[in-house]
C-alpha cells in the first residue's frame, strides 16, 4: 500500500494545475520510478485574481523523492 488516502503532516507536497489525464500519468510514473509512500489529491486553490482553480496536490513521505520527482518527471514539463 504505497499510495495513501491522505497526505500526513510530515509529507512534502507540491501543487500542480490540473490538466486532462495528468493524475493517471503521474500515478503511473510514480509507481514505476519511486519506492516510497505518496499521495495524489485534489484541492481548490484561490489564485491571484480571486478565482478558484482545481489543483492536484502531490505529496511524498520522503523529501528526496519529491526532489527527484520534480527533476525527472517528464509530465511536469508541459
């Protein structure tokens, strides 16, 4: 059980703008390339123009995995 239902307070997280099919692609990449526990969730974020936007929150238990994810995941380049 590597994917948790929620990100614990000790998880390192980042927010991404939600795009078509991004959640499934990220989940597959994480399961293939990383070893630790992670969480992918959805969150409403208030932007600078006071409008709500859907964002994906990706969190990792090990901070090193978040760093590797941000550097190596090809889906973040779009």
